[in-house]
């Protein structure tokens, strides 16, 4: 019974779990941000490519 009580009250390793949960949250939030911003970045590159192609055509 003493072993179980000591095991329950032992806080060693608690910080590691908290940091792991925080890291998982940051990773998920970053992934959601990149997925959400992916469409906008794609539109920007498509627009820039079209303008560069038009400039190259008119310069020729």
C-alpha cells in the first residue's frame, strides 16, 4: 500500500508530460495554420507566375 501511495504522490516526470503536450499542441496549431495558408500561397504564386509570363511576352 505504501508503494502505491508513493507512486501516486510522485511528481517526477510530470514536467516532461506537460512539455510534450505543449509541443503537440504547437505542432497541431502549426499544421492547421500551414494547411489554411496553403491556398493563399498557391494563389499568390499563380498570380506572380501569370504576371511574369505576361511581362516576358510583352518584352519579346
